[in-house]
C-alpha cells in the first residue's frame, strides 16, 4: 500500500508532506517558473517493521499549486 499525506499551513505558507511510496506529487511554482516534484521520502506501508515516516517541508508562495493524484491514473489504459 502506498500513501501520500500533506498538510498546508496557510498562515505560514508552508507545505509539510510524507510520501510513502506513492507516485510523486508536484508543485507548480508559477513565480519561480518551475515544477518541483515531491520525492518519495518514506517506505511503502505494511511491509517493513519499525518504519519511520519522514516529513519534508516546503515554503510556498501565493501562486503555487499542489497537484496530487491516485496511482490508478497511471495504470489505466484505453485501446482507443
């Protein structure tokens, strides 16, 4: 099982996240004119004993957009 959890503090404009083996979310940083991928920073859920889940923090600007999606989106296909 994979998961990603994010907390956005609007007052401090800060994103804190943990990605446990889930596809990378990304942050569109319009003011900096770049896309930043939020790396997988923890192991997948339910396999390893005593797993520690790491959090990373990113400072946000007013124009940033966070994009998160289910891993099912990358596994779908359509013959047409």
